[in-house]
C-alpha cells in the first residue's frame, strides 16, 4: 500500500480553527504543520517525537495523535491529500 502524503495549505490558527475535538496534544501537533510542507504521517510522527511527547512516549500513541490531527486538519481545510500515484502511459 502506498504511503499517503499531505500538503499543508495553511497553518493552524486557534482563533480560526476552534473545536471541541482539539486536545492539548492535538493542538501541539497541529501547530507543527508548516504551510507548504508535504508530509507523510509516519515520518512526521517519527521526526516530531520530542515535541509530541507529553504523558506517553510510545511511538504508537504519537502516531495516533498525528493521525487524529490529520483528520481534524482535513476537516478544517488545513491540509489536503497529495495525489502521488504515477500517471499511466495512456493518461500521459
């Protein structure tokens, strides 16, 4: 299964993107998304372990936080899925 990549369209702004779904850990993760970057969830989680460690330093917990943050960011229009499937010769 190919890795999904997401492009950060805008940076998280707590005054604009207010939601009851945002926990302090998710807010911290959303603030790490930088406009213009293209991320993969797994690599983003691994690269930001020190920043996302609060009560648990388990990589699985950090990955869950990143996955939930991506879901919320999609709802807010902060990120979009990058279509990185190769184009077929027929479509070229």
